[in-house]
C-alpha cells in the first residue's frame, strides 16, 4: 500500500525513460510489480537526502538496466542495488545539503507549472483556430469572433466549404503532413561514443545525456520513433537526436508544425508489436486543413513569445 508522499523506485522499463525515483502525489493505492516502495533507514539517512541521492544515481541505474535489456525493457534488481556503495555524511550535513537543493527543486516545479500554463494557452489557441474553426464559425453565424482583434478576425473567411475532411474554412487547402514538414532520422550515438558537454542528447523519452557535439541546430521538434512512440519535444538549442527519434525540418512556421503534430495522435500509430515504432510514411499520409499564409504567420507571431518564455 502506498500513500501520498511515499518514495517510489521504478526498477523495470525502458532504461532512459522509466528507470527513476519518484515521490508519489495522489490518493492511496497499490503498486504493481515494476515499482519498489522505498523506505530509507532512518538510523543513518534522512528521507529527503536519500531521495536526492537516488536521483543523482539515475545514470548508474540507467546503465545497469541498459546492459540487461530484453525486448526494449531493462531492470535494476535488488541484487543490483545491494552492490552499489555510496557515502552518507552526518545528519547535520545531510540536512544542509537538502536545504540547499530543495529550494532549487521547488523553483523548478514552479517554473514547470508556469510553462504548463503557457503551453495550455498555445494549445487552446491552435485548437480554436485550426481544429474547431471558431473564428470562421462565429463569422458564418453573423457574430464577431471572441477575443480576437478586428484586424486578425478579418484574416478568416466567413463561410465553409466541403472537402474530404468534411467542412473546412473556404479557401483553406487539404494538405498532408509532409507538405509542411520533413521527419528526418536521428543518428546512432552509443554511450561509449559520447563526450561530456552541454549539448542535449534526445531519445524518445527526452534528454538522455549530454554530448560535446550537435547534429541539429535548434530550434526544432523531436518526435519519438522507437520506444515512446509519438513523444514530442521542442528544443531551441543545438542538440543531438539519436536513432530512436525523428527531428523536424519545417516547411511552415515551427510553432504551427509543433501544435499540429500534437493533434495527430502519433502515439497511437505503433507499427511494431515487439518494440513500439512510428512509420514515417504513415505519419506523412495524415491530412489536415492548411490556412492562408497570413493566418499562419499571425499564429506564429502570437505563440512564438510563449515558446521563448518557456
């Protein structure tokens, strides 16, 4: 049984995306067999200090799990944990370390909440304009679009027309994904070939490590190809995408490409039963309604400041 605030260690899963330490936040419940509940020995270690120690040791756990992968899954067993040695300072020093780290951790969480708010605003705007066609619908019904200045509302048509997608705004075109972007393959980069640096290395679960050379100049979008299918990450910096992901070469504003990809349910397009995989050609065949260039550029102008703040 676990309760709110309990420490958990996911010991089984895809090494770079699952193996990690967490603090449970939620109602009481039960664990499945892929997760340990962690109870620190209070005689010589504080709970918060032990949590940060386990987070610090994540690269060690990922390495252990990666060396024992089967069908995409790796494991860190109790026997593995028993073999790991670590230094535990006095309680007084443990407390000072936690007092130094926790405010930073709290600020990170606060920034994540702020980012989530900005992200939700951008997603809502995309859905309103390009999925629900709210400005066009309002004008077709003789109403002024809500929350849009007149000069922006004027960019949207006043009526719909039939298409293979159903009704779409008049003058907009039905296009395929590959009309607005290319999904380029990442490149294999073994752990033994990586040199410490400040260039993020992206797998389908996000940043895995850092390297001293980049493959792609940012900004761009990373799309999970193997493992965590359809995962999406925006990266402004130069980065190195490995061979489990695609990266986007845009032919339309990158902001539009990013929020379009979020609406296509790529995570449901697994084409490999053994190791989940996303087929690029299948993604390219997906269709959507492409607006006028004026609408695209206006959307980009509104959303780009959100992305920069994030």
